C-alpha cells in the first residue's frame, strides 16, 4: 500500500535491463513420501501455534518467543526464497517478526490458519522491502534460484506434499509466460507494468490475460482436489 | 455452496499476488472485511500459492536477540475478550483509514455488549504539508492504541511512535507498521500519559528503534490526543 513506490516507478527503477527471457529456474523443495500419523501431530502443532499467536496479540513476550521458535525456520525459508541473499533475508526476517509482534492482535483464529497468516505477513513485508530496494520484478528471481535446496524438511511441510505437486502441475499447465509471471509476482514482486514492458503489450491486455490464467489455475487446483 | 464468480476469483488472486494498485487494494480489503465468501477465496489463494514459499532453513541464533531488543517492554494484559474481538474485527485487515472509520461508525452500536465506555481518545498525526498522516485511536479500558498509517513513507527506516506528555519528554511506544494498522498495547506505567492534550509523534529510526530511548530522526508527523 502506501510506503513503497508506485508500480510504474518500480519498473522505471529496476535494473534498466529487464531481461524477460530469464526464466526463473529456482528449485522447488524436494519432497519425500511420508508415513501416517502426521495428521494428529500437525493438528496439535497448529493448535499450540494458534494459542501462542493469540497470546502474543495480548503482549505476551514468552508466547512471542514460542511463536519464533516454532516458525523461524519456515519464515527464514520464505525470506530466502524472496531474497536469495542470506544477509538480506536475515534483515527481512527480523523486520517480519517485528511486524508480527505489532500485528499479532489482528490475527483471527477463525479466519486463517496461524501459519498462513505468518507466511502472508512475512511474504508481504519481504516484497515491500524488495520493492523499496528497487529489486522487484523478473530479474530478482534469478537470484532467488541460487538458494540451495533446504533440508531436511519439517514434518509440517510433508503434510503439504499433495498440495505442492498440485500447484506445480497446475502452474505448468498454464501458458509459459503466464506461469512465469505468476511466480515472479508472488516471489519477486513483479507487477503488471513489468510484464507489459517485457511483452510489449498494453497493460489492459496483460491484465485480462493474467486474470484468465488465475481462473484457469484455480479451476485446475480445485477440480483435482 | 455458492461458487465465487470468475471476477472475484481473479480479484482475490490478484490481491494475494500483490498486483493491485493502492485503490484496488483498499477495495479488496473492504470486501474481505464485509464479504465472508470473498475473504474465504482470498485465504484459499494464500493456501494454494504457499507451497512456492516452502523450505525450512534455520536462521542464525543471534537473530532472536535482536528481534527481542526491537520490541517495547509490555506488561501482559488480561483484556476483555469481547473488546479484543471487536478490535480484531476492525484491524484484521489493512483497510484504508476511511474504510475502517466507516466500519467503526456503522458497526459500533451493535457490537458493544459490555457497559459503554467513555468515547475513545483519538489523534490525527500529520506534518505541516499534510503529506504524511496517520490516525490513532486509544481504548482506555484495554490499554490498546490502534495506529493507522494513511500516508507514511520512512524509506529504509522504521516509523517509531512516541508519546510526549505535559512534561515534554518523549517516551517510545515502539515501531509501528508503515502500511498496515498496528495495535500497540500501552504498558501500565505509560497509560497515564495517554490522555487528552498529550502529543503523539513519529520519527524515522533504524531497525530496532532509537537507541537509549532517544529519538534520532526528525519528527515527520505529530498530533494532539483529543476525546472523540
């Protein structure tokens, strides 16, 4: 929202050479098969995280520390995917947790899962930082691709295996440019202006194209589940 | 269950991807606040896209220490739950100040079940040119100060909030968010300062806030507290 440069400024600011052909070659996390029995563990984890986050919202510092211990590896992973650079990811993570502390009172257990809320806050803060540094767009994703594969995976992530495969196979089913743009927007803060500049198409055309791709992506994911 | 329209599916996806402009964002957030089906589709997009961000990596141990130093000391509060839920409803989303205030006035009469407290204390913070502005609303019962940035740009620095009571000495209330509502729980020993006539101010400070509790940046916005 307010506080970072407008979209048009970003594309003007970014590296003067936006290389549209540089596709994001980042690796997705490696996935493994899992045993049963994780569901209960995950439900318990979620309940205790919800409790800790609600207590953080009341100003409980020890609950905040518990939130940090339970989620810092996951959220550092989020920052690394967006920044690639470890130092920048550390700063972004610190920024994210300060935001989490300040905004924990706005978390509503009934509306979102705690991890979804935490990842969203972290991702949005990281993208804001990326934009304020003039690094948003397509190119930054190449930096992100250099992160090594994280391992080992936490059990919580193993839970999401089905969803991961679904997302990637549905994204792969989209037009290549649209798929790349959706990834670039989510992980690199790319905007409609960036893609319009790259493809040399009017903004309106680009918007309709991506909006159609989003509907298609959702249909693919919902249809399969 | 009614399926969302393609229009709403695309809008929710654009919102989660961060593709909307400021006005579009405010519109989407107003929809989230008032339309449960749309809010559900937004959450569904977050869940759909989150696998792209998966991958655990342990951060260095020292990071927690610097995070802990960055947050203001706060006493644990036992807040009335109804009151808390009320504020959560209001601040669960970074709606523009206008939208939030609109909802405040529309919904407030129906929500209060506890004895109606005195009117809240509010402050409008701005600079001389009115290019920077925030609004703040303080609930004396819960000790909760809600700060809403309307137009706030501190560049690479962080906005630190100060209360300046009658004695003229600024006391830090911590770092607030640049673009979203921040709920600040005022420590017990600071509550006496949050009264009509006190001044709230913002200075840009580095991550972690001003060292030794003394502002280093210029005051970029300030305003007096008054009873609504």
